[in-house]
């Protein structure tokens, strides 16, 4: 179970960075609902066991399990929560240079859980990475990642996370994020399962999140502040990509650059 904000992860809402199954069958059209959404992003600020393991995750939200989402006159009962990660080859830090669009965040409903690779679904589209035609998209299910007391005033929705570990080589890449639920419905007396996608797709990078946290002094302490700089923003991977979020010099902790002009 997860608390709202601990010493390891800190939430980033979209203040300055926004906007961006067994027996599952393909719907005749893509099912999208505004009730399925993205609350924010998190990065690991420190890790006492392995500081080289850069981690990134998304906080998603959707109606509580068992709730009904009605689309096109059909009632779908929410069954499970999931998060889609699409890795874009763009490492420039500029969204205008992203290679992949929102269609890459759609999933093939085939269940790949038996591969024991951590994901359940793959994307329906592939992309040519250095001569190899590969899927850049994976659908991960929430596993013991319910965010307890994330929004105690919201009784209708569940908040959950899914973490991506070992992001060291991909801190500069754009990542396209979408959340989804699997839901049960009946057609012609037969029970089936469908995928319902979030209305919004967000695009961001680990370096972009880290840069925002760092320059706004949002770390909980000096060690976390230093971790962001040493492991992400002063990372040779970010430098080699000529990414604008790379920092040449550290910023003193406790001063966010704000100036009052009376």
C-alpha cells in the first residue's frame, strides 16, 4: 500500500508540465472515458539500497472497482486498473520532435502475462528502432499499488500507481502516458472484457520532471536535492542528447530563485 507522499517519491501535478487480459476482445471502436485519468507523475528522489536505479511512475485514477462506466449505451463494470508507457525515440527534450503520436498508446488485447516480463499488453503499433521493428508500448496492471488516502474527499475513485524501474538509459526520452481499466460487459448473453482508455495522453520525460523539482527546490532534504542533480540532471545520458534539461552546475538547496519586488 502507498501513502500520499513519502520520503522516496514526490508528486508532480500538471501545473507547468501538463498536456501531455484473458478473454479480452477487441471492441469495434476504441473505448475512451473521461472518468479514467492521470493525476500526476513521480520520480524516485533517493534509494538507500540502489541509488543507481532511477525510477519513474504515474499516479492514475479511475472509478472504484465494480463501478459502472456507460459508453454508447453499454454498461461496463470496472475490473482492473492499468497504465500504458510508450517510449519515444525522441531525446531532444522538445515535444515537437516526438516521433510517436497517440495511436501508439493503443493496446493489442492479447494477454502476454505468461511471458513473465511484467507487462500484460503490448501496443498495436510497432516502430523501427535502429533497424529493428519493435513495440514501444506496454500495458502494465496495478499490482498492490493503490494509493491509500491520496484524495480522502473522493469516494468515487481509486488512485493507483505503476512504477518503471531502471530508467537510467531513458531519462532523456519522451514517454507517452495513458491510463486504462479493464471492464466486464455482456453482449448477446455472453460476458466479455474490454479495455477503456483515459481521454488524455500525457507526454513527459524523467529529465523534465527532475528539472522541475530541482529548480523549484521541491526535494524534502539536501540529499534528495543532490540525488536529482547527480543522477539525472548532470547525467551523461542527458548531456549526450544535448537535452535542455541537462544542468552544468548545481543549484544551492533552499533557494528557488524567487525574488520579491516590493
